[in-house]
C-alpha cells in the first residue's frame, strides 16, 4: 500500500482524540482515498490495510470513521475538505470520494461497527451539499469565488502584520535599562497614572516596575519625588 499516511493519522487520532484540533486546519494527509475505501467497506482496501498496519478490520474501520467524522465532516470544513480533497483536486477525484462517503453513509451499512448508533443523516446532507457546490465547473468557479482560501496564520513573532518588539528594541522604547516587554511609550503612560503625576517624575517609570510594585509602593515613590 503506497499511500498510508491518512490511515496512520486516523489510528493515531483514535488513540488520542484530544489531538483532533491540530487536524482541523492542517492539510489532509495523503491516502485519503484509501481511508475512505476502508471506511466504506471495500474488501480489497481493508485486506491491504490490515497487511500493512497489522490492525484488525474493526479497528481500521473504527479509526477511519472517527477521522472522517471529526476532520472531514467538521462543522468548519469547506466543501473540498468534506469530500476529502482540496482546490487542486480533479473532478474525478472529488466524485469518487463522494461515492465512497455516500456508500459509508448508506442505511444498509449502518449496522456495522460501533458507529452504527449514530444518526448520520446530518453527515449525508453535508456530503450532498458539498457535491452540489462542486459537481460542475460553473458551480466550482462560483464556489471558489465566494469561498477564497483562508489566510495563513500569523508567523511567530508577528501579530496582525506588526512586529512584536523584544530585546534591545523594547529597552529603547521603554527608556529604561532591563525592560524587555516592548510596550509603546503611550501605553506605558496610560498605565503610569494620571498626567499630572507623570509630569512630576524626573525619569519615566519602567513598565516592569509598574507591573511588579504594589500600588502603595508607587504612591510613596511619587510622594517622595515631589519633595
């Protein structure tokens, strides 16, 4: 079996369900088609998966079903992801994935496995709606126009396109040795008390002191500075 990443991810997710959040926005692993064939009861796919992973049929189908429910059919998934694909997936791939999903959701297969008690009507409607969005070139173009790819998450060290100051930059903006937080001067002034108190200080207060010293200590310092 050349493609097995999706099955391994499904087995890992079944062992650690709490990790599902990391899969919600991550790219789908390779081999989703194999996983959908397993969950849909394809005997050849199940036999190959058993040989490759060493897991039982029941464990493989349970893990695949759990992955499909929690990742592909997540509430925030777009129509491509619901069908186990991406915007670069071909029409044939999306159609085949849709057929495998609908086979899995068919009422005749509801009696297999631990998930038999789950009412999958809502899943069927989601798969059907996703296919309606993408089943023709015209609908696909319209869907892509109205659902552009999500913007990438901010890279470390940046917030809303602005650098987060650290180290020497922060010390310079604070005008105080040892300051490392990089809070702008206007924000420090708002935290430092009323303007008439700040005007009496000979040197600006460091934000670290404002955060660590109790209020009564700062008041004594202000009182002494006025003498």
